[in-house]
């Protein structure tokens, strides 16, 4: 597979998502609660999809989960 065939849109910055300003999904909210409990943090209500994604990344880093 050449570099020309690589999908450069596979990983987008959440701020570039076309649906990033929509409310966080149920799955995002559930996973955020799990991570927040482990990290002993509070998750703000009303996060957008993009904000939730960024918070998930932050909490995964803090808890060592995910990556």
C-alpha cells in the first residue's frame, strides 16, 4: 500500500468534526463516568461530542486506560 492510499481522515482533531458540536453520545457519557470515577474527577454536564472526546483522551492518559 503506497502513501497515496493512506486515509488521512482516519484520525481527525475533534475540533474539526462536522458533528463535534452535537451533544455527547450515550456511549461517550458512560465511558466518561467510568474514567472519571477511576481518576476521582467530576465530568461537567452538557459536553459536546468533541469536548467529550477530548476529556476521554485526557482521562485515559491520567488513568492509563485506552492507548
